C-alpha cells in the first residue's frame, strides 16, 4: 500500500476541488451515505477509515454535530487538509495509520469509508470487513461509499465508458484528467458488488444491502445484529 499512500500525499491539496468533476452525481452519492448512517445511540462514536481530507466526516457532522469522529488515514498530507477543515472542532481525533493493520480501539456505533477500500485486494477487503464487524457496537453499522466492478465484462466496459465521458465533459484540464486516469489504472482494484456483499455477510453482518448505485459508484450498508 506504500505506493497508494505516496500517490495520495502528492495530490492531497487538489483532492476536494476535483471531486465533483471525478464522481458523477457526487452530492447524491455522499447524501445517501449520510442518510444511511443510522446510529444505535446518540451522540454516536464514528470511525471514518481512509478518511482522507475528511469530506465524508464533514457531511456526517451536519447530521451528528455532537458525534465523536476518528479520522484514520495513512496519508499525513490528506489528514493535514482535514485538520484545516475541522480547525474549530474539538470532537475530532486523527490517526495516521494503514487500516490493513489494527483499527483504533472502539467500539464504534458507525464505521464509514468513502472511495478508499477499492484500493485493497480481495483478501485484504475480506479481512478489513471482519475487523470492522468486531469494532462495532451491537446494532452498529458499516457504511461504505465506494466503487465496484461490473458483474460482467459487458457492464464493466459500459461503466468505464460512462465514467470516461463524464471526466471529459467536466472542467478538469487535460493534464489533470490524465493524472486521474493514470491513478485509476494503477491503484484501483474494483471487485464485483455481489462479491463484496457476500464478504460482508461472511464477516458476520446480518442486514446487508445496496442503498445507492450509479454504475461504478455504490453505497453499501451492513448492520451488526445481536442474537
């Protein structure tokens, strides 16, 4: 994962400015993730893994202004941008660490992530889902706003065509667009949504569903039940 960290360190300052030109229907994508994040208790204790610049956490704080949020990311530069975003907040904790290792001590009511876990290989994804399950309180949930591969080659190619057309139609310069495409080709390890849902169930989650899907971009929710 070291090459991924270096890539994100390099473009940390550009990340938020580019988002709406990289993610189709970005507002609905994040809105659905926040809507889905339902806590078993208030104020919630939240862990945002692969938190980056804190964009998802910023939206969650609008819903849970008194929530205690831990932002975890292995890019110091990305978390520095988050620190600037939350400079007046005293309910934010920052952890510079790779989530392929141990997660911060919980338990948490909500574990969330946005556009990060797709950088992991299959075995790492499965291991992470299991760690998240064990870090949650009973009734807690995992909300993952991320990317997924098409179920067949046909859909994979159609989704890529749709995304490429969106990138070309936006306001990114040619050099910016080429850098994004290069990072996508080198760093993304998208897997089928059906596999990811099965891995969540295998990890112990009982309520697992898709609450948003726009071709490659998806939001899944998994709830940890008791009994």
